C-alpha cells in the first residue's frame, strides 16, 4: 500500500487518490492534501490536522463527525 494514501490521522485507512476529499470511515478526516501538508491550517476539515488527530485520540471530535463515521462504517475494509 502507498503510504501517501494513508489517512494522516488514524493511519488505518487508505484513500483511493491523494487529495480526493474523501471521508475516512475510521476517524472522520476528509482527505485534504493541503491540510496534510500544512497540519496547522484549516481547509476542507473544520479543524486542523493536528487538532483532528488530538480530538480523535481523545474521543472529543464534534458529534457530527461521529455520525459521519457511523454512516460510513460499511466502507471499512473487511479484515
Ligand atoms: Zn482516518
């Protein structure tokens, strides 16, 4: 697998393309290449990459993110 495509937040999901704005069904991160390059800037996600990583780790993401994760859980790769 190409590490370039790995979710920069959880590292447990691979996007299909760099920068395709797809949602990671594990952590709710939108695949924004700009934010990946500048982890302290805002973009398609309403929090920075560093903030999202911290909030995901602590379980303090906004509720709508957990809703999105729930709605997308059938996209998780089967083990
Ligand atoms: Zn993720």
